């Protein structure tokens, strides 16, 4: 039986991992290589690393860090942050990364998604959509780490990205990021219903029941978690962790 | 020496990374002499069937591979597209496959009851070993990471050593003599992939 994928979504800032709340106030939570080793032991399904400084500082993806992560990562690995050309994408795939996530640049240059998909296959291309609820409850796609609102709503943008050749959508609720009180089911449902490619729900997971909610009620194909897998307890003590596999299987099958 | 065949089809870095982890040095190569001297071969592959066959031809690899695999009986494992290339043909393309195992590659088709299942089949799924293959030695409840839209149908049941269910059962691992194929990505499947590759590399 195919199991619902549960994946830590981790944020890179230089050589460290950080965790944000509503895309703000990044707090250091550890070293990426050690973290990957722990997730190996826990047999995590898949890992996502997003560099939150690459686009903002207009720099290239951190190839050295990505390479060190890949050499320890024995599960599918998605990298996102600062990828704007085929050469950089090729370097990243050759290092041993399975999927590339594109966020800001997918809005700037949607054709780039087609180019990536045609060169490396749809299954290697993830479009990462950060959505924020505005006045009157309308969602907007934001870029540049959530700081810039675009004219697109997430549903129409996801449809467009599927047409361009995206293999998956990583859908993050900026409002729910780091809050740990559940996913934005309305947002997930609207996008899942509109596209045929898998939607990975992200932003808000606080407990395993939230995963179930995103899958059963939101229609997500997979779920991502940040705070929940790097923090423990009410005081948010840093502890790299992952829910028990048997429990997840029971809950999500 | 373990040689990973380089024919510009997909992600080789992660295979090297995992082999290093389990203590094997491997070389990525499309050099005919190096392939000729290999004691194990890995045929990776992500991409489309015809592109795969076309590239094998362009790199002039088909003759040397036929010799190594069919005459020298060097153990080889095809991964994902690499497994499909071992079959006679695929619904995905028009070019003939390598035809080392009497099998065909077909697209997933689902009836009404499974119409919601997505293609590609992507994620972790279990493999049920068949025909007591040594490839699964030490593997308990093996599960692996899959990404594929086509699967292999064998003419002879004895060539099937692993089955997986997605809408219906399909053949996820095949083997005939020194020739192995795995539809999933062992290099991305934690200890299950490590053990499976170790078992393959330990074949005499």
C-alpha cells in the first residue's frame, strides 16, 4: 500500500537551520547535517530544505551545504532557494538532490518551470507557493520570503504551474507557519481540488491529528511539518523528532 | 570495481552517496574499457524510455553491455528506468529495449474503483518478496521509495522476485540469472535500500 508522505520542511540560513513564526523571527534550531542523520535513523519519508536567504540576498544556492546534506540524505531530498537557471539546477541534481523547489522565480518567470520540467522531468520540479490571507479573507501568493504580495491567488497560480509542468505543489500558509495549531484546511482544499498533481500541505502542523485533517479534509497528497519536528513541548525546546511510524500508518491509511 | 553506467539519464549522485555509506567505491563511467573491467554494473535512469535507449546507443554502450551481461554474466542491476530498459519494449516509446529479460513495460491503467489514484506512483510502498530471492536477505517488511508511471510485466513468473500493490499488484523487482531490476530507488530508501544494494554487490 502506498503510504501518505510526511516530510520535515527545514529552513536553511547559512550553515544553520532556523525555524520561523509566520515567516518572521527565525530562531536557530541546529546543524543541518546532524539533523539529517537523526532523520535517517527515524526513517523519515522525505526531506525538504529551503534556503531562506538565497533569494533575498540575490545569491546562488549554497552548493557546498547542499552537497554535504545530500551525502547523508538517504531519502528523497527537495532543495529550494535561489535557483534561477538550468545550470544551477543541473549542479544540484548531480549532487544527489531529487527535486528542486522554485518559489519567487516561478512568479517572475513562469516559463522557467517548463524549462526545468522539460530538462529534468516533471517529477523533479516542485513549485512552492506561499499564501497569505488578506482583507476580506482573500488569499494572495507572496514571494521574497512572504514579504511581497503578488496579484495571483493560489488557486489560479497552482493551475498555471501545473500547466507549466510542475510535478508537485508545496503549499504553505504564511499565517499558520510556526503557530502549531493546525493547517489552513480551506486553503489546502481549494488548491487540491483545482489541480491533479500532488499538493503538499505546509504551515501549522502541531500534532499528528493535523496531518490527518490535511489529508482527509483538505485533500492533500502529502504533509510537511516544521516546528513540530524540531521542537518539543510548550516552551519550544529544540529537539529533532519525528512521530512514530506505526502511529502515522494507522492514522493516515 | 562497481561501475555506474553514465548515459546522461538522471540522478547518479545519490547512488554514489549510498554506496560510499555502505563501504563500496563506485565509478561513474561510459568508458568501454572501464565497463569491460567492471565486476558489478549499475544501470540507473530517470527519464523517458526512448531517450534512455537513444543515449545508450549514442554512447556506444549497447554492444559492451550485451557482452558483459549476456556473455561474461557480470551482475547488473537496473534502477527505475534502468529496469524498464532491460525489457523488450515499452508503451512509452518506439525503440526496442535491451531485451535481457522477457518482459514488457506498460503504463499504469486503473479501473473505475481506483480512478482517483494518481500517476506517477510516488512515495513509499511495500515490496512482497517472491521466489525466495537472496536480494532480500535480512530485509524485514521491506519498503522503498517509488516514482514511476510505467511498470514491468514479465512473461515468466520465475523472473519476478518482488511485487508491490498500487491499484493492482505489479512487479517491482525482477531477476534472471545475473540480471536484476528494481522499479524503486534503493539509493533513496534508507536501510532497506542499503541492504538490498549490499546484497546485490555481495553476489559472486
